[in-house]
């Protein structure tokens, strides 16, 4: 029985995750009534202007529910932090898990982790596998111009997102979607799918399907250096990258000698020298690209907040090409 008098569901489910995407899934697992004997999350990280140590969203939820928590710096028994790994191994063994749910944890799981839970590890992955295996599936799907993505619940193996698929659900990528909006939609789908998957697991109704060999692609981690806008590229490509890199790392450019971040833009017809303004008056800022032009809609000056083009031009007047 839970402390509130409700009956716990039969599976003992561990959880490994760190950011908000994972917190949503853990909250759904708890809401569904599963026993969660152990939560793994990344160590606290410096954040904010004061660079104070901040607990991950998953840690905060685990503490709110009084769950047992471990924050190893590594899970490799032969790595840099063997004591952390050994302590985590003991905690996982003591938890006697039926399954470990993994969502955006941030540490590679060695073989000993994958085989400790009785029925292995289930991963909530933010793409329709085998497309966009890897660290940044949401961003790369938007950047590539994909029209849909989704969630794959996967049985983890030793490869990089190569395990058998258990459940899938697709969602469209709209022309307005940013990584922030798509992240929230996928987090909700992932939470619903993992609860369904655990119910199926408990009654022996999960049916693993191997990933096809065709259609494999890799979503490499986003590098801050990718923020620099290359105006030689087509306007449509740049616009997708801006949406893919919102909220991180944004798009960076130099306009009229001023370094700025560009967050939102619209593709419009236009020709001119790439990177030069075609219009910079009456609240409109249009910049030529390698093919077409972009009307910049939302920008940010250093140390400031996001503002519209009209306010930006009032603070930093430009002249058109």
C-alpha cells in the first residue's frame, strides 16, 4: 500500500533521468501507482547567474515524494569514479527492480545496469526509431524539415538506441514548432506511453520488434558553435535551424556591427547580398539569404530579453543594403 492508502501496482520500477522531459515521465509513473524503490539522476549542476548548485527536475520530484535517490558521477566500475559506480550498483541490487525506466538520463548505462532489473531497462526515446538515434532527436528532426516525429519505447541493449521497439506513437511537426514546444508535446506522449508499456509488461503483453536496418540516422549533440547563422544558406534552412535551436543555443549573428541572437523569423521572397538588410524600417527587419530572405521577428541584444523587430530597430537602427 502507498502512504495515501492506495494499492501499489505489482511492478517494482526504478527510474533514471534528469531534465524536465524525464520528470514528466516519472510523475506519470508515480501517478499510475507504481512502486519506485530507486531513482537515479545526474549530480547537481551550477546554474543561474550565481552558479549555485541546482537539483535536476527529476531529483526535485523524487525528494517531493520521499523516494530513494542516487546521483553517481559515473556508472563505469572501471572508470574515473569507481566508488560512485559501486554504490549505484549496490543500490540497484538492493532495489530488486522488475524494470528500470530510462529517460534523458545523460549517463551511458554499462552492461551490468542493463541486466540488473529482472526485465531489463526501458528507454523513452524522442523520435520514431531508427530515425534520429542519439542525443538530440527533437532538434535534429526540426532542423532536417521532418514533418513528423514521435516517441519510441525501447528495450535497451548495449548499442546507441539500437534496442528492440516496444511501443511507438507519432506526432506532426508543425511549421511553428520549436524544440521547446515539441519537447513538451513529446514529454506528454512519452509519459503516457511508458505507463501503457509498464501495464503491458506486467501482464506479459509487450512484444519487442527489432529496428529495421533501413532509415537509420544519428542526432548528434547540439554544439554551441552551431548557433552562428550562415546567411549563405537558403532562408528555409536557416528558419528551421532557429526553431530547432530554441531554447538552446539560439541563432547568433552580427547586424550593423552588433552581436545579436535571433530567435524567430519568417521566410519571404527577396534577393540581395547574403547577411545584408533588405529592409530595416517601419518595424520590419529583412535580411537576404543565399536563397530568399528572412524577416526577423524576435531578437535579443546582449544582456537583454527577447524583443520584437520594431523594438530592436528603435534601440539599434540599421540601414538597408
